[in-house]
């Protein structure tokens, strides 16, 4: 893909943080162990575009999967980054995702409390459901509600209460609603895996300051997802 214009993707900026609309197709950071300037490009390679007069690049406050789009929070300096990391760790930042899934959950809304554990794959990390006592099992909770259904598809809003790798993807698959375009999880056909993943970080709510209301930021869905949502008669 061509170099992203991150200036055009800034959704919110203040003295402490930025929220950008992450494009699909770029990992947010290089693979562990990769030296600077080596390996495939990552979003971090382009953060120099977002200094806005500060002496250093902003840095990631959290992560999104390579092909997930939408709200990505960056800290503009070390003190702000420490504050944001603490807010994420304490679960005080509300994250809302949109997903278009194959299948309709038996329960149209609820909480998914399924522990996750990591395994290794040639193409990278893959998560799996785990019993709470299993070695390496990590608590993972996601609340969800089904907003629309159509022809065996579901438009689902999901809110992770924990921040595990691939959490929403594994959890929605576990309730019979794997995300269209997901290359790893769920019983999808080759055709259903072929397109871009239909997972979008729609909204973040960040209580960055004690003296003002939390900052709420929304990202518009990418064109391919907006076209699917139009089929649900759902406003983006």
C-alpha cells in the first residue's frame, strides 16, 4: 500500500493525546526483535507526521490488529502516555467495535466470559478459548448486542472489558458469529474469508482530564464496511 497520510486521519487532538483513524493493512508496530528500518513497514514509521510542533513522535497507547480499522489512541509525550496506559490498564477507557458476522447469536445480547490463551502459528500468534485453570489462560470479557440481522448475517456492537489479543474475534466466533473476512477464527468458507475483515474500532471514550468531560471520538467505517452496513439499512 502507499504511504498513509496520517494528518488526514486525525480525528482528535489536544495537548496530551491524538486519536487517529487507523487504516487497514498496516500493523501498528514492527514485529518484536525487528531493528529500526528493517522488516515490513508499520504505522509507527509514519508517526513523525503527527508531531504538531513537539520534539518527538507520539506513541501508541494501545494496539489494533493489522487489518482492523478505526480509533487508535496515541500519547503525545511520555507523561501523557503513562496516564493513558494507566487508564487502559484500569479499564477506564471505553472501546466500542462494530463487526459484521456470519451467523446470528442465540442470545442477541449479553456478556462473553471466555478465557483466552496464546499458541504459536507460522503466520503469527493465534489465540484460543481456554478453561480458567488452564496454563496460560487469561481472563477475557466482552459485552455485545446485535444491532441488525439480515440473511444469516449479524451487525454486532462489541465492547471489550479486557484487552487480550484478538479478543473480539475469538469471542464472537465462540457464540456462533465469526467476523466476515477473518483469516483465522470461525467456521467460514473460503469466500467469507477472502474480503477485508469486517471489524472496526468505532468509538473510544477517554477520561483524560479530571476537570472536564471524557473525550468521545468516533471513526467512520471504511468504504467496504459502509457498503455492507447499507445493506442492513444501518446508518454509519
